[in-house]
């Protein structure tokens, strides 16, 4: 399936009314012109939903950090952003996406990412309670002592309206959680992945069967790095090879304490987390495999990693995946490919490649893609 590149933790392209559709097969980015949409588009998290009845249609939900028209320098009590969500529809094979509506509610305060349960049911993370100031920094480092933010559930009664606040209801689905950042789809349709970015924690959640749309946290996995946006790799060749390489795929900063690096060289790491039996109390244990890392000289920061399986029958019998990695710097939003090889379920790096998709925020029309050998510095 095609992948929409996520512009995460970035104020990229605020003046360009377009997005990009990328495919791992062609290693190209297709510019999507946005129809019936005007004004600032200051993006953050993004989500796709394809209706089961029409797999050629993609609904695109995107965070938009709009400037607040009522904010003034003399009145700091009024937030500088009036963030909302934008909903587009895109038909695969075309070069445009049509804006259907904006989504705004007072509970949407500091939105980071979106999870679509259906075309009219979505979850949104508020990644912080405090928008700025020293308490925001304390919120980041407080772990479970600063559970000051939340996750919002939004139900849409209409997908098309000119009023951003009409045709919707919003409730708090998960209160009291620290720094909920990226959301992802898990190993089943009922599993929701929540990354607590600064704490390096992956929370596994599910929709409550008794108090829906409330979310219940079911498991917690602590990683030795910060995390951004989670994905899950469903190994399509497990039956063919006799073992499964499925697992949670997590990208983050290897040395977050030194972020941001003055030279824009922030080391990154990608993890593959897989179940590894149960402990004495019957709880699932997990093994954490480092499948990629870089010292920041070629890839600085990491926001999302997605694994795409390669058919062993057309690959000399080797079981490999293509790792699509996105990262954001001050001057560019990028997309890369890394080839990983599996040996009896264990992954290591084989011939990594890097592909820059968007090099210059002021000249995005000329975004070429190239591959280059990468010399690992570890």
C-alpha cells in the first residue's frame, strides 16, 4: 500500500498547499495538489483510512497548527496556535486531494498525531498540557510524575461541512498520560500503539468493551531511547520461511539529551520489538532488536520507520525488508531506504541506502530521489 510521508514535529511547508505521496517500489514522491483548500497548512501528524468498500479511496487526516488570529504579544494568555484537523479525500492514481472539512474542538489543544478507527471515528493525541515555558520542559522529563496530557476521541456525523466545529462530538478517551506523541495501528485491528516520546515508552492500548470510546492501557514497553511514531510490521512471508519477523517498529533519537545538536547531527536508532515468551507471572516478554542506527552525519533525527517485506522467491531466497525511514531537520524533510536481512528471525543491516525526497523547503517542486552508499560509523 502507498505511504503518505509524515511531517512530524515540523513546521514544514506552511505556504505550500500540497502533500506528497510516496511508494517504495518506484522510490519517487508524487506531489498532490490540494483542491478546495486555502490558507496556512502547518502540518504535524497525519493518518490514512481506506474504506473497506472502496480500497482505491484514501481519507487523509492531517494536523494543521493554524495561527491564532486573537493572539497578540501583549496578551500571552491567548495561545499563539489554534490547531485543528484537516480532512481530505484522495483517489489512488490521481495527482490531487480534495478538502472535505476542517475539524476543531476546544479539547484539541496541542495535537500531535491521529488514529482513524473508521472514517468517522478518530483519536488525537495532545502531546503536552503546557504549550510553552519551564513547566513544558518539566512535563517532558517527569515520566509518570507528570501525567498532565490526554488523548481525545472525536466522532464525526458528517464528513463534509464548511463549519469546523459542527457535525462532531469530542470526549477524553485517555486522561492523565505523560507526553503522548505518535499513534499507530498494532498487530490487530483492536490494538492501538501510543508512543510517549520523551520517556521512550511504547504503550499498547485497546478500546474499552464496556465504556467505549475510552482507551485501556494493556502493556508497556520501555526502550533505551526517545520515540516518535510507532508502526507495526506484519511479516507476509512467515509461512514461506517458517518463522515470523513481525513486530513493533520504533524510530527515535539515540542521544536525546544532546538534542538539538548545533551541527544538525543528531544520532538516530530504529528498533524492532517482538514478543519473546512469557515471564513467571504470565506476562508477555519482549526482545528489543536494534535494526538500524546512524551517528547523525547522514540521517539527523528520526520520526517514523516502516518495514516493507521483500518476497524471498524473487530475492535469491533471502528474507529481507526495506526500511522506509523519515527524518526532519531544520532545512529538509527526508525519506530514506535501508535494506535489512533476517537470519532465523534475527535482523541485521545489509547494504543500507539513503534516498532524499524533499531537500529544500523553498524549492520542493524539484524533489529528486537518489541512492547513495552509507558508511556506518558504529
